[in-house]
C-alpha cells in the first residue's frame, strides 16, 4: 500500500513538469532578432539617470505612447494639427482624393506591420489593436514629415511659420529635437522613408529626400551636409543611429595591437605637463566629407607591446610636458598623436576634436551609449571615446586645462559640473572592445620618461612666460660671464 501511495505521489509530482513544458509558447524566441534596433534603455543605465532616456514633450513610437505624463499630452493635439497641414501637400484637390492618399499610407503601414514590430526589442504591441497601431505610426510619421519640411522651409527664409506652434518657439524646437534622438522614442527609418516616398517624393519631385531632410534637421551633430550613403554603404536604423553615425564615422581601430586592454590613462593635465599638445578638430562633433574618410592619419601602434599599468589624468600628463591642441574639421573620435618615424603630429602633442558640453550633452551620450550596448556590443565607438574622456578628467583642474586648450567648450559654466558629468557617464557601461589602448600606451610611455618630466619642469619654472624666460636667459648670460672671468683670472 505504501508503494502505491509513493507511486501516486511521484506521478503527482510529474504532472506540474508536464504542464510547465506545455505552457512554454511555441513562438518563444531563444535568440534576439537581427532586425531589432529600438530598445528600452537597460535598467542598470536608467538607475544613473532615468530622465535622460525619457521624452519631455513628445512621444514617438509605442514605448511612451500611453504615458500618463501630462507633459506629453499637448503634443498629441499638435500631431493632429500637423496631419491636417500635411494633407495640403498630398496628391489631390478634393477631400476624397486626400483621403485616398492617406489610405495608401495606412495600407502600407498595415502591410509592413510585422517588419515594424520586429524592429522593437520589447513586445509592447499587445496593447494596441490593429487600427490603433496603424494610427499611431501614421500620426507619428506625419508629424515628423511636417516638422522636417517646415524646418527646411524655415531655414530657407520662409517667414510664414513664425507663428507656428513649434517652429515659432525656439525652446520647443530644441526640446523636440532632443526627444527625437532618444533611443526609446523612435520609429524605424525604413518605414519613414517608404511613407515619405509615397506621400511626397512621387508627387513632388522638387522636395528633398527624407534622408536629406533628416541630415538637415540634425545638422547640429553633423555640421557637414554629406549624407551617410555618400561616404560609405550604411543603412540608417533610426534617428539615434543616424546621430551616432555622424559622430563616429571615423573611429579608431577596435583592437589593441598586442591584444591587451588598457585599464587606466593619464589625465589631460598630466599629458600636457609631459609635453602633449591638444588640438581641436572642428567647431563641434562631426565631418562627413568623403576626403576625411580617405585621409590616413597615423595609426597608433603599441611601441613595444608592453601592458599598460596606469593611465594618467590630464593634470599629471600636463606636468610631464604633454600639450593638448585643438584643430578644426574632423570627426569627434579622430584623436591623433605622434608616431615613430612619422611627423604629422609633433612628439608630445595630442590633437583632439573639440567637445561642446551643454545641458543636452548627457542625454545625447547616454542614448548613444545605450544604443551601442544593445545593438553594437563589439563596435562601441562612443563608449570608448567617453571612457577615454573619463580617464583624462578626474576633477575640475583637468577640465580647466582642456577648456584652456579649446579641447572642451563648456556651456555649463562650472568646471566641476563638467567633471562630474564625464565621470558619471561610464557608470554601468560594459566594455567589450578597446580602440584607444595604443594611444594610451603612447601617452603613458611619454609621461613615464624622466627626461620629459624634467624638461617640462624646467620649461614651466624658468620659461613660463616671456618675462621669466628673459630673466632666465639674462641670468644665464651673467653666470656665463662670471664663470669665464673667474677662469681667466685663475689662469693668470
């Protein structure tokens, strides 16, 4: 009897296991989809600053569509206004013809709904009915089209938009531009291009392409107007990805020559004191001209292959004589230093593009870094750049040095705030590859040379400015005359 009870007990224990196996959905994916490109920011990154990933004035796409935030609701009305105005650009003079044009757009969204949904990492579409989904994509897409077209016409000097709800308010234009680069606030670029082509390009050939309009709208991050597909084959995923391309199209090699990862770096001040000069490479951020892509600046290789033990801050590097210099017209990530037997950059100088830091900088970098962590884990160019800045900047003294050399242009007013911003950006960022190890080793080797430190010390103490330098030279002349007279007197 006991055996029967034991057997029944074992059978009862097996039933839940069978139920669990049956309850696993057949369509449950075991790997992420290749099409995924729009993500919710990882929780670990949100712990540092959730506000940097959250829209302030407008929601685009599904993640914040049903947000309870009162700040986002007024723009839902604005989307309706822009749809009404956009209808004036569509083919047809009667309401029926315009309605037919809108139906074509809606049908296109319906046909592409599966592809659109596959672009989002989180399954957030269960809360939308078919009509709600199509309406959301249509309203958001048309809002973007009308905004970009009005922005283009306003740039050309059309004053009829000075009373527009958005174009006529500079603060709101800036806030919307900020929201449109958020990783969680995106529509797939392919559907925007397709809808724009159907609505505008086929009926109004004089209008710019959607990619042109996008580059124009985000020209703050890409001063040069060259489109991505004119520089190299590149498929834009969404606006966050487009801005990342602007900033990182010219990036360093990901792998260290000897395969070793740099764990630390001397700060900008230390490099400057070791003789490194920093030069700015543009007004801020980017350059998409083709010849800069083919321009071959020195590729930094590890001089002797030894592993870097420490990477010093800017202040320490400055004490060793390293000079920071700023040069115009280059990509943000195009940081250059000297190389043995080649002299495009003088030994002891570090040339860096200027980084303009304002109230939107943290939001920009956090979203680009979140995109790289999710989509480009082996090509995290922006993450590596920010990590390099984190090494160079320990405190406000490092920031002051870089500002003095025009490597950093601060709009925050407080150097301490800039240092804190840079130091917090890399929190919870996972490093997979490295692109600046060779550069770091080169700077550290320069700093660790006692000759460079002594030379930099003598220059800073005895030739700090023209008056001290003149006094030093006169003193040396007098000393030489005195020694010469003493020797002559002795031999008499």
